[in-house]
C-alpha cells in the first residue's frame, strides 16, 4: 500500500493494474491485492472497480482501477473504466 499511496501523493490520476497472465495465477494475484487494499487503513480514501475480461485465447484477465475519492474526475474515470470493460467483454 505504501507504493500506491506514494503514487497518489505524486499524481492526481487513476491507477489501473492488470494482473500478469503468464502463469495462470492472475485471479489469485487480483484477490491478494484486493485483500491488501481492503486491510489498509487508507482504503477509505480510495474507490476501486474490478473486472474480469476473457481474451480471444480464453485467458481471463483481471483488471482494477483505483481512484482517490478527492479526484475531481473520479466519476468520469470510473465510468470510462466500466464502459471500456463492457466494450472489451463483447464478442466481435
């Protein structure tokens, strides 16, 4: 969490992370990061949204956005993440 806090101390942006899929443990990584975040004393300062997306090869990708609650663009950023996730989950 100290890395996340330092990132937001220096940036007035959103943090998007996608868990590595190289070894098939992306869901576990996503749950672990969520557990760390929920256990943090500073979690009340942030809003998060997570999604799972299946790529063309059937690999499930875990992605999460974290935004500080005092970010003036918070609603816009979360909406854009949600819309992009929905668009990416649709089959071509």
